[in-house]
C-alpha cells in the first residue's frame, strides 16, 4: 500500500510538472480550430463565387510559399519525427540513410510532375488517377490503380494514428490511453476536413510546418549545448565519460521510482558498472561498418522512395499549385529541408542511446521512445528547455496531424471521383461526390483506429513493407505511360502479377531473400518484367475497346499527345538528374567492402562522412536539374 501511495504521489507530481506542457497542447489544438474557421470562410467564398462543390472541397489555388509549407508538412511525417530518432537510438549512424531519401523523392517528382502538371491544365484533371483513365481508357485498370494508390494510405494513416496516440500517452504518463488518443486525433482531423476541405489542410499544414522548423532548429542547438557535438562524443575516453551502477537501475525500476537517477560508479572496473556519455564506450557498435543486410536495407529504402511522389496527397499538390514554378520551388525547398529534419533526429537518437543509462527511469528503457526520453530530460534542465520541449511536442503533433489530414483528403478525393463517380455513378451531382468523400474519410479513419488498437510502433516496419509493396505496383503505369507507348493490357497484366508475387514473397517464400531483396521489390521487379514481356507479345499500344473516360477527356491520351502538350516546356535536365541518381545510390556504403578506409574521420565513421557528402552532391545536382525546368515566358 505504501509503495502504491508513493507511486501515485510521484505520478501526481509529474502531472503538475507537465501543466505548462498540457496548456501548450490545448493551445495548439485551439489554434487548429481557429484555422478550421478561416478555412471554412475561404471555402464558402469559393462556393459563393461559382466554384463547384468538388473543386471547393478538394481543389484551390495556392501560392508558392503555402505550397512549400504544406508539402513540407506532408513529406516529413511521423516516420521522420518519431522514426528517425528511434532508428538512430538503436542503429546509430545508419539512420543517416534517411538523408538521401529526399533527393530520391525529388528525382521522382521531377520525372513525373512536369508532365502531370501540364496535362492537368490541358486535360482538366481533378483526381490523382485521372492520368490513368485518360492514358489507358480501362475501367478495370483505373480501379486497380486507385486501389493500389489508396490502400497503402490506410497503413500510412494507421502509423500516424498510433504515433500520435503513443506520443500523447507518453507525455501524459498514460493518463490519456492509446484508444482515446486515436479518437481525439480522428475527431480533430475529420472535423477540419469537413469544415474547410483542402483549405483546412493547406492552412493548417503551413502553421504546422512553422512549428516543425522551429522545433528541429531548437532541438539541434540545445542538444549541442547540453551534451556536445557527436564528433566530441565519438572516442571512448571523451570528456563526458561516466559509469552508472546497473544494480541501482534495477532497484529504482522495481521500486517504481520514475524520477530519480541511478547511482554512479567511480570507474568501469566493477561488473555492475556500465559506461555512458561516449559513443565509443557506450555504443561502440555505432562506429562499425554496416553489414551487407544493413546496406541492402539502405539501398531499397532509397529506391522505393521513387514511388513516393505518386501518393494521392502528393499528386494533389501538383494540381493545386498556382504555377509550375511553384512546384519547382517545392522540389528545391524539400531537397534542402531534408538536412533540417533528419540531422536533428539522428543527433537526438544517438544522444539518447549514449546517455540514457544515466538518466531518470522515465527516460530510459526499451519502452521509452527517443523523443520522450530527450523531452523528459530537457524539461528538468530549466525553463527555456521546458519551452523547447513544449515546442517539440507541438511540432511532433503537427508533423503527424498534417500528414494524416493530407492522406485522408487525398484518398477521399481519389476514390470518390475514380470509383464512385467514375464507375458506379457517372451522373452523380457535385454534392453527392463530396458526401461520398466524407463517408470514405470516416470509414478510413474508423478502420485505421481499429487496426491501430492492435499494433504499436514496433509494427511500423511491417506496415511500411505493405505500403511500399502495393504503391510500387502503379510505378509502371505512370513512369512508362508518361514516356513510352505501352498497352493497357501489358500494364494491367504487370499489376496483377506484381501484386500476386509480392503477396507470395511476403507471406510464403521470398526467392530473393538470400540477397536481402525485400518482398515489395520482388513484386515490383515481376511487374516491370511482365509489362515488358506482355508489350513485346502484344506489339501494340492500342487500348482495348472501352469507351471509359471518353466523355470526360475526349480522345485517348497518347505519348504523341503528351509530347505535343509539353511543347514550349523545357523539362528538368535528364543528365543532371541521372548523375544525381547515381550520387543517391552511391550513398549506400558498399565501398566499405572494397577497402574504403575505416575508423573515424573528423570524429565520425568514415563511411558516414562519405554518405553525408554524397547526399549533398545529390541534393545540389537534383536542385540544378529542377532549376532547368521552365517555359519560355511563364511556367504554367
């Protein structure tokens, strides 16, 4: 009884210490409510001035600054805010592999978006998958592509829901259970979407992006001030080296004391003493050369990001941009933003792994995330640090919420137009399409909430596998369809065979598992091969006799028509793009196996320095290619 009463007293004290943080969270949610009201007024103005219901809900025209901020918020999601620090705390410098993922995304954007943007203007696209309808004129293929782009968003949304709920539960010491955290999240997002539509998403994303940028910058500065730079922590005998008594740790954990720090040792000679404060002593494995398996994971993480721009909420951003120049600015801004977001996360994770054994019990252990651990320790250091933690918490919520609302709106837009209007109700009214989108949003969040009740952040890897495995199946339809004469039958055969191959490789047997090829890439490989073989056998790019889309877009879109549409537009320089892609894939540290010098370089593992420099090179090259995308006069 005494122990229980003492534990309750410590918990009550922790909640009192968190009072200001709770107030900041409430203030953040009230700010989102205010933004929803502003978005509602903008939506009403659009409707009153003659805009159709679908355009008012899912469309709009936004200037370059707003487009940059909303895309920034959507790209850097819960995976970045929660996932990168967590990966760095368990795998160290390997988490730097997230740096080249953004140049990979940008390369994909520069391949697809110039043509999709121009076609959306010339052909009147409203849905992210309108290109598929226009290009292939097949109802079956449109349904397949819609499902392959929208089903992965269910996994993506589930990750955001669980991330938000676990974050809220962590900072309230379990006072807000996981289920209630997900319900709060769903209510806020659905209300904002219903009230303001795309205006709610873009305006809230812009504010949330500012929270995120401030949080990332402050985090890096404060970690450097309190714990030092990673290069000074690298050697095993760095100035912050200390030793903690593991017996004391066990006693505090058994006693339920969450706020006391374990006893220190004078040296590390005793068996019950373990090192902290220096990477080389506490986490020497972080400095070693990555294994072949780790290198393969790095390679396929980067490769699979080439499909990321085909997510519905990303394609939506192309359609709502005020001009092609705005889209180009987004690409350039994202390239440099990757350093702003990834580096603080990597530093936070490594600091947590290096120092956590000496921290209070609420800041250590495998069940405490890197973000929560850093936040708990910083709050104890002073009022400015407490303010920083409040900003970081709001920025994390912003990253998660901004991605979720974009995903929900993108899916409801795609399915209400592609499936409801395009297949089942071609004569549906504008209001009926919007109502259908609302039902889809509600159903999607309910399913994600149910799924989220049975998973935790430990299951994110499996969800990411499923997400990539399905999304990769639409890559041939867009990539080949934009540039080559390819038949509808070949693309459809590729998708069907690719999905089946992915399911077999994931659930039963992966024939390329010995080479560390993940199941999603097995399916994608089979998809491309089947498309190539089928196209060779068919020897035609003619569509089947299916008038689907005829009344919507007129004559079927051909590669010749695409080239005609692109006349006068100078697309991104392909040579620079190709060299940038080489630099992206060269960030995989395979050169360690070829005699590349090991050890440390400027206080970092030599391979990580090479990775960082190559990521910079890829960023500069891709940025230079983006800058060449222009039209003589004004870019539409």
